[in-house]
């Protein structure tokens, strides 16, 4: 059925293409028949598709383990065979891609299930089943595209997935394209989607340049071919390729300088934030660097630059997160910061640590986002409750109430105990507290950095301190203290379909560290096969007690500080943030994201508009149209016409022209007469052709 | 080679001369006593009415075509039927197919009502 | 031996038998149940298509070298059978609307397809002639099928008279070839040339006359004059079939006869082919601009497309280019056939019961009234023009590439220029559909819609993955 040329015939490798097709089938079912289905059915079909993908990924992992970790390639179809560009649609099943497949489909399935409940509860849903259906169609499309990305066997196939997930991201950020978070008409979300798309395009441009360079110098885009050819290439080529790739990474994985789209991307529905903008798509950049390990290992300069970009991003974003009030914005900047950790790790060559953090981060950040979604839903339910049993207080209807603003919350642990518990677990994991998943993975990164990259180590250590602090701040503000609004006092816990995926993710966030415990190195031995196969030697991550203790100490200190500021004396309604008094302008900077967006506006966007205006008005209209066309060409023409008309035209041409006009008219008439409808003249035309052909042949 | 062409030429000339001579001789020898009946067009003994340049009913042609088909059929079938016992199976089947095709034509005419003279 | 003979022609024979059976079966189907006849016809075509596909990969000759079976024939036959299916899909509702739903229509279509299939397999000039008559005679009748409407009868009669006239040249050409080589077998001609027993001037004259006879069928200038009148007068569903089927069969025969029998005449014939191609592209595109009747416009467009395909054929004399030229022509025929059925389908949908609704102005407002139909028409017009993302573009690129690589730069330039000209009248249809006000009335049954939708979808989708098609047509080699 499917043309499969698995290098190892044993096992379930032939299933690899179905990773892409199953979600596509789910999508098609919902697209074609979805109109007649109930919402439950639509959600179930989409979730089943994602779940099936997970099963396939597990089977692939099993087959791979049985094959001793040797990669398999499954060719599905010939794709491009032009000249010496020979590319097939081939699936690459190795330990690295299978790890990504497991994360994408596993977390993806849980988020699909969560979304069945969430999308129905969203205030913006407004009983529009078409939107509900579309959401799941997009989600399934995303899974398919992500699978193409991680399973591709060449940079071009990877790029197809890379663009595909970018498209899904665009569609889903702008999912409520015509309304804001509260369901009022607004174009803010579509603008956010555009911003994400454009920022990503800049990154993709880098990716393409990298691909062109590779093709130019190596003559192939297939991974093995590139890696085999790379060691013979000059250092400059390697540096160019890796840095171009880095541009792509900064776009997709939201690193400095292209990270600006990710906070705005929180405009999308919360499951999207969790799935695409925290757990999977944004880690594609990390995956790309890990996949390109043989290239990066050839250039220490490139490695250093990547690590620095990651480290600086980690710290920079962490400081901004401290100053945010929106529950999802905090998590968004936290994501950028954590992606910085991963990028720094893979940059340093600590691929296992980076990937390990990728996996654990997928667990706990998805958990945090989904829990935040649950909190927002709870607040909305409270708001709804108040609006309907409105105590005669018309004020509530008028007031613009933001259910995502932490200043409106407080003491939610009483109203939403399950959500509180799982949120706490997620926060502890993110903060890096023993024994939660984040502790192990973050520690491995720090330990690796401590060995060789001291600067990066300090950047990351401080970032980790901030991480624990802003998470502490969030916990205290949201779940402790007293209810700062009526709404918070009436918030309600979310239904089972939402809380059950949360609990599963909470369990994963707690135990996820077991994947790569010091001494056992399960993940390391697993992904080692992939790296060894392409000639990259991994050094076993050693557990560094000093680093572990100091980072835990820092985290505990940060939590204690946050308790001092936000826990001991809870924030009251209308109070300013206590940090504002202490830090003054610095906090204002954090609050305003260090004015980066404004900077881009002033430096890039306004200049771009100026240029466009210059080109359109000055160059095209004033110069080209007014001056060149009107003055130069038209003027010259008028002069010429004046010359021609008087002396030449009247005397000379007129007579000839009249004759010519008569001739044209006559010949048109005779041409029309040719097609006169008489068979005999048609036959004559045939005969004429015959005579001409025969005549030619005779003369020749 | 040339003698062959010569033969062909001779035959051609002879072929043209012979009928011409026959006509010439009758024209030379026959007595000429015309009357209206002798000069009228012979049409199966029926007296002609009007001009010959009239539109015919298409049924004539269809009928004539049907007749012709079955008339010519015998030319093919006669030798086939005579040699039937000496023919290989393939030729027998081919003959039957031929008859079947003709039969199909007959059935077609019959169902279309073309066999009824109207 | 006999079995093998039949195997080479199995789909054709089965289709012939099916058509004969259908003719009889139809007599017992009442007038209001003609859907049965249409269905049976489609079934027969599908059956033949299945048999044809079963022949993939097989080669051989049959009937003492009179017919041949090769990948080229299999592909061309499949294309013809698909064309037949599309034609049947377009026809039923249309015929009913025009009140000419007589059962013979389908039998005649099947006979014609069978003749065309025989044409693609002909390995002997006599079979070429036989097949030509076999597919032409039903077409003459079909053209006059809207009897007693004078337009249609006139079309049928003109087509018949001119067809007979040009067939005369074909048979004369065959006679000359026989005179020159003492054989009518394509392979025999080559042998005769190789052994030096052939008279080359006589052979060239014969080839020239054969070119005339086949050029008439594919509507090459100056043998094209019948095309606008016949395409306009014939029922639209017939025109659709005629435009695609006759062209495929005609070009298949041209390619087979010239590539296989007359490679030695390349030098002599190339200027003639060059001129024919240039004239055809030039005249077809130019005169199409002046047409206000959509059927006449598409008729001239079909002439112009014949010119493009002739352009590829011009390269046949070059041994390195031969296979590519054949592939490119086949590819273009495929693209043309698909687009052709879609476009004529739209025309048929808009045609009124009284035969009106065929002026360009009658398309005004279609974009608003039936957006899907207008979108489909836009796709077809774009494909005819050769604008992405349509199959027409890929086909043209392929053709131009072959032409350029064979060294006929001038011809390629004429091709490009005339296709620029063609954009004017194709896009005019789009402009009228979307930018003028009007109340057009489209009526189609489900099959009709399906044919249009399928053509539109394939025209776009196949253009996105042309590699598979390329490998398909480049595998379609000519064998003796």
C-alpha cells in the first residue's frame, strides 16, 4: 500500500507515514462530515487521531529499541528529482525524532482532550459550532505538520513542517480573529497573529539561506549527506550555515531578537498556548540545533554564539516575567526564558540536557498553561454568575473585567482546589525544586554550563533565581491572600474533562525527572544512538552537588523573597505592586517589557513605513509619474508630435494613411470572407495547403 | 518494366475505345424515327410525372441501404457456407460473428420501424 | 497466435462489441429511461479502461504486424477512454435539456472511441486509414445529432464533406508511400528505406499528403476551416468530445506514423511542420480574439492548441529529442483534454434549451450568480492561457523546453508570443464573468457538475505534482 523501504524490515517502522496521515484523516473527517456531528464527536475524533499518533509513536519507540537504536528510513514517495537535487519524502525514525514524536503526540493528546471542555466554556464560543469544529481541524493539522517537522529526513522536509506549524500557529493565534479576550469586536488578535507570522518569516528567511548555502556547498539537503559533507567544508561555510540556522531558531523558538511575537501569541485560546507556544512548536528550534549537532560541533564560535543568545534570552525574559500582571503573559515570558535555557544547553553541546529540559518543560509548562486556562475559566464562571444573579449591581456589566489579570484574583485555592494543587506542582517544577521534573533537567543544564561556559552559567543561574521568584509571586497573588474582586469570590472549579488531563500532566511533571536521573541516564542512552550515528560524541552529564545545592538554595531564597513581598502581606485591591516602590524605574521597565516593542516600532517598523512612503510618494509618484512621465516623456512626446503633425503629417502622411486605412479595411473584409461558411472555399483552403506542401517538396 | 507500362497503356486505350465504338456503331447503324414516347425517360414502365430534379424521401435510401447490405451479405456468405466443413474453427466463428452483426442491423431497423413502409 | 492477436486489441474489440450490443439494448429502453443507456455506455468505457490498464507493461504486435501494443498506445488509449467517460458524463443532462436524448448517441460515442483507440495502435497505414474512418464516421453523425436544427445538420454535413475530401488525400498519400516502398507497414517503410529500394521523393510526397489528412483531423492551419463551423453547430457535448478525442487520436497517429515510418524524411518535413505549427498558433490565437461567440472562440482556441502540439512534433526528426517530443505532446494532450472537457462543460451548462446563451455577453454576472461555476471556468481559462497553478502551464513549459532544446528558438518565440496574445481573449471571459452585471442561468445535473469539478480539481492538483505525470508520459515509448 505505502511504498516503504525501511532499512530494517522488522518492527513497526512502516507505520511512520501514518503519523502524518492519521491526523490528516481526522481533520478530513471533521472537515467533511463535521457539520453533522455533535461537539463531543468532533472533539473525540480529533483526540482519537492525536491518541493514535501517540500509540504509533510508542510502537516506533518499541521497534527502535528492538532494533538496538539503529535509525530507520521509510521512503513514502518521490518528491523532487530535478538535476542533482534528489529529495524524497522520507521519514527518519531515530531516537531523537521518536522522542519528539512521543512528546508531541503525548502532550498533544492530553491538550486535545482538555480543549473539548475548554473551547465549549470559552466566553467567546458564543454557541458557534463552526468555530468549535474549526479549532479541532487546526489542532489536527498542527499535529500532522509537527510530525512532518520531526520526522523529516532532510532540511527541506523539515522546512515543510517548519512552515506548516508556522501556518497553524498563525491560524490559531488569530483564532478569535474578530474579538478580544472578552468577546468584544476587536482586531487585536489578528494583529497578534500577523506579528507572529512576520517575525517567523524573518526567521524562516535565515533557515532558507542556510538551506541554500548547504545545497550550494554540499549538493544535498538530506541530513546524512549534509553531515557527511560538512567536515570537508571550510570553516566559514559551517559558520554561515549554523548562524543562518540560528536566525531560524530565534524566530521559531522565540529568542532574542525575534522573541517579540510569543507574548502576543497568548491571544490564541489557552490550549493553543499550551500545545504550540509552550510545549511543542517553539521547541522546534531546539530540535533543529540538536538535529544539526554535527554542524554545530564543527564550529566553536557558532556554539558560543548560540549559547550566549540562549543565556541572554533566558535572563532577559525572566526579568520581564517578574513585572507582568496577566497570568498568561507571565507564563509566556517564562516560556521564552526556559527556551533560552534549552537553546543555551544545545548551544553548549549539552544536547541531552537541552532535550531533557525540552521534555520536562513540555510537561510542566503545558500543565501551567492549561491550569492558567482553568483559572481563567473559573473566573469567567464567577463573572457569569455575578452578571446573572446580578445583585442589582449594574456596575459589573459596564466595567471591563479581565479574567486573566492576577490583580483581580486572590485566594483561589479555596474555590478551585484541584487547579491550585496542579498549578503548585507545575510552579515547583518550573522553579526547579527537588524532586520535581524541572529540578533535574535545569540542574543538568547548569552543571554543564558550570564546566566550561562560566558566563552562560551565571546568566542562567540568575535567570533561575528570577524564575522561582516570579512563579512564587504568581502563586501568592493568584491563590493566596484574600479575594480582591467579587468575581474571584465566586470563581468555580472546572469540570472533569479539564481537570483530568491536568492531573496526568501534574503526575508527569512530578515524575518526569526520572527520565534522566543522574547515574541512570536513560534519556542519554536513548538519544545517544542518534548522535553517535552522525559522529557526535556525547559526554555523560555528571551530577554536580555544588551546583545543585546552590541552585536549590537560590530558588528557595527567591520563593522566600516572594513570600515576604506577596505572601506575608497580601496585595489588596487597588494596591500597587510592592516591588514598584522598592525598584522604581527598574520595575517600570520590567512592566513595560523594557520597551522592546516600542523600540522595534521606532527602529524598524516606522523606518519601514518611511521607506514605503518615500518609495510610493517621492519616488514613484513625484519623481517617476510627475516628473519623468509627465515632464520628460510626455513633454518630449508633445514636442515631437508638434513637429510631426505640422510639417510632416499634413503634407506627407495623410495621403498615405488614407490609402493604408482603406487597405486594412479591405484586407479585414477579405479575411472575413475567407471564413464564409461555404464548404467549397474550405476545401479550397485544404487544397491550397496541399499544393504548397507538394510544391515545396518538389522544389526541395 | 517499360513493357509492363505499355501493356497497361494498351489496356487503357482498348478499354476506352471498345464502349465508344459500340455506341458509335449503334448511332451510325440505327434508324432515327423519334416520337414522344420513344424520347421519354424509361422508368420501369411507369409514365414519368414532372421533372427528375425533385427531392426524394430519405426512406428510399434507407430501404435501399438495407437491401444492399443483405444483398452483399450473400456474396460473402456463399463461399463460406460452401467450404464450411473444411474451415478451421476460427473462420467458422468469424462467419457467425459477421452474421450476428448483420442481424443486429436488422433488429435495429425493425425496432426503429424502418421496415414499415409509410 | 490468434489469442495473442486479440489480446493486443482486446479493449478496442470489447468496446466495439459493447457498442454494438448497446445499440440493440437501447432499442428496448424506453425514451424516459435513457439514463440506462448512458450508464451502460459508461460501464462499457470503464470496462475497456480496466482492460487497457491491465495491458500496462505489455508489448507486442498483432494481426500480422497490423497493430501494435506499446506503452504509448496504452497511455493514449487510457486518455481516450477517460475522455469518453467525461463526454458521457457531460452528455446525458445536456441532451435531455436540448430534447435530443436519443440512445444512438452513446453507441456512436463508443464506436468513435473504439476507432480512436485503433488509431493509436495502428502499425500499418491501412489500419490508420481504417481507424480514421472508424472514428470519423460516428463523429459526422454526432455533429448532426441535434437534427432537425439546421446549424447542427450543417455542421454534420460540412464535417462529412470536408472529412471525406481530406481522407482522400490521406489515402492518396498512403498509395504514394506504397508506390515508393511496396509496403504499407510502418516497419516495412523503414526497412525499404534502409535497404535502398525506396524512392525517396515519392515517399516524401506520400508523407506530405498523409500529413494533410491527419492535419485536417487535428485542425492544423490551413486545414482548419471546418473547425469553427462544426464546433459551433454541433451539440456542445459532442464538440467537447470531438475537440479532445479527435485531437488525441490524430496526434497519436501523426506521432506514430512520422516517428516510426518517416524518420528519414526529417530534414525535408521539418520546415513544413515548422510552418504549419507557426501558422496554426498564429492564426488560431489571432482570429479567436475577434470572436464573440464562445463556441467559436473555443474552436479557434482548439486550433491554436493544435499548433502548440505541432510545435513539439517539429522536433521529431532529431533522434535525441524524439522521445521527449512524444512525451511533451502526450502531456500537453492530457492537460488539454482535461481543461477542454471542463471548459466545454461550462459552456454546455450555460447553453439554453433553444441553443442560445452562447455569446460572451451571456456570461456576464456568472461570478456572482454561480461562483463555483465561474471559478471553475476561470481555472480552465487560466489553464488554456498557461498560468499557474494549472496543468496548462506545466504542459506549455514542457513543450517550449522541447522546442528550444531541439533548436527551434524562433518557433518557441512565436509560441510564447501567441500565448501572450491568447491571454487577451481567455481572460476576457473571466473579466466578463466577474465584472459585468447579468443574470446567467446555469443548469447541470450531478454528473455534469462532477465532470466540471473533476476537471477543475485535476487541472489544479496535477499541476502541483507534475513529477508523477512526467514519469508517466516519459515512459510512454513508441515500439514497433
